């Protein structure tokens, strides 16, 4: 038949039908989304997700073995179905990257009530539109892999199977396992052992692992000095704030035309007040703060101003040096360079591990990953409480296996290269 005379929906289907099908599936999910809202992950937890995954693979195998000559099955393994599905999926992913995302357990009152909220775009990965088009793409990928098995095996097929099966496992494991991810928060005080944590809905959960916090440590950057607007509290100048990082005593700097001389420094100080001024004295107990004695002068000022600047602590108030009624020299809260927890972790199997947990350096034990999340910020560097995030994803090995296969497939194709045709 002449291709130019071909009508729509007449086999063999092409790209036009592919886009109609992909968009139609996305619209079906869109209509379901408007009707019942996002998928509740609780209803898709183990063993429901495992049963669904086995049924999904079972249907693919049944159609492959008993309906492989069907025009629809053959079309689903063709490029005419693959490209439109990927285009629609990428379009949804672009929206996901643009629209701010809320966690799956977020309260409906926290999600903005607008069109994006109605369409499920604020929780895209649990929206029916995303789920429908994702599983449609997975089905196409599965049929493509199964179709390749009907060919005579060659060494060139190794790269194909590694890439396609790896992508299928990573995508499939991530979709099914999203409902089984446990993400808990645990607060542990120095010298104590904790085995309870709070889930995303603040429910207390008893765990098969316990954490003993031996020591919590914080390292801070040197203190800074800056000029602030007393009325707004903003750092001056507003369009381009400037600051001075403390370098030691007997140093000088210039901020906004004011000469600032560093007269004295107390790394451990207590801030005292009398009826007129604030002053600092040495203090070597918990709650001590940084204090810098400065002299501020300029050509416009009649007399220099001398005083103590401090950012305070949970025990002592902050202290500023007033330049005039509108501005003052202040010390902001010091930035944290690093904080870490020296812990011992125990499991119900009798295992124990001693480790130092830092930000971006989690501890893995018995299928759990323990991250350093936060601390008692009201006490700052004197915090005796460390906050950990414990994450468990039982499907993660499947996802990792898929990623490893993808990397191996890419490496294989790089080494072997495309098959050369004989001239």
C-alpha cells in the first residue's frame, strides 16, 4: 500500500498513532487524578506492590508468548510506540522539575489549592498521570527486551541486554519500592541509647536498631563583623552586604567608610550588662560565647566608639556597638563548618558497630542508612542532642543492580563499539 494514502489507525501504526496512545493514557490518568486525587502509597505497600509487580511481568510474558504475532504487541515493541511514550514522559518530568514538590504524606491543607494542585503536579510521582505513562513506558521497554530474545544471540546483544534490562530493573524497582521506603527521624542525647524514632506523620516507631550517642561535636567558622540597620535588622549595604572575618587581635578593617580596630578577643566569654553598657568577661563553662572588643571611628564621627560585640548564646544575650541611632556593628551567629556524632549502633541480631556519622557520610548497617540530619540549634555548639535520619528501602538492591547493569552496558558498548558492516 502507498504510505501516503495510509489513514490513521490503519496498520501498521506509526508515530501519529503513538502520540495519540501516549497522550490518551496520560489523559486517562489525568481524569482519574481529578476524580480521586493522588495515589496513597500506604495502599501500595508490601505485599501489594510485589503482587502487582509479578502480575505486570506475568501479563507481559503471556502476551509475548501467546500474542506475539498480534499487531498491537508488535507495535508496542517498535520505535513508533517508544518515541511518543518517552516524549510524553519527559514532558511530565519537566513539569515535575519546574513545579515545587511536596512530600507524599503532606497534608491537603499544606498544598496550594490551584490548578497545579488539582492536577497533582505538587506530588507528581504519586499522581495517576505519572503512574500511567510510567508503566506504559515500562511495558514498551519490556516488550522490546522480549522481542530481542526471539533473535539469534550474538555478542553484540550483550550491550543491548545490559542497557535495557538495567533500565527496566532500575525504573521498575524505583516505582514499586517507593511505597516501602521508611524515612524516620531519631533524636539521641549524649550518653543515652535510643531505639525509637518518629515517622513522617510523627508516629513513634520502635526499631530493630538502637543508637548510642557518645559525643556530639560542632566546628564553627571564625566570627564575623558587619554593620546592620537597627530598624530593619538587615546587613548594610542592602544591595551588597559586606562583612569582616575575624583574623586576630590588633587588626583593622573598614566597613562602609568606618574604621574598625580589633582591640581584644575572648573566645570564651560571658556577656554582662550594667545600666549603660554591655561588657564581656572570661567565662570557661558551658554557654560561653565569642566576644570582640572594637573601636569604631570615621571622619564624620566626633569621637570613636568603643565596645564589645558578641553573638550571644543560649545563656547570654547578644551585644552590639552602636554607631548612631540607626546603625550598629554586630556579630551574626557563626556558620557551622562541620558537625559529627560519635556513636555506637546495635541491632536486634546482636551486631554492633562504632562509627562517626557526619553530613554526607552516612552509616549503613542491617539494611538501614543513618544520616546526620541536625542538632539542637537552640543550644548551638553546646548541643547535647543529635538528630539522625534513618532510611530503609528494601527495593534499593534491585535499583542498584539496574544502575550497575546500565554502567556495564555503556562500558561494554564503549569498548566493543558498533558492529562494523562488511563492505
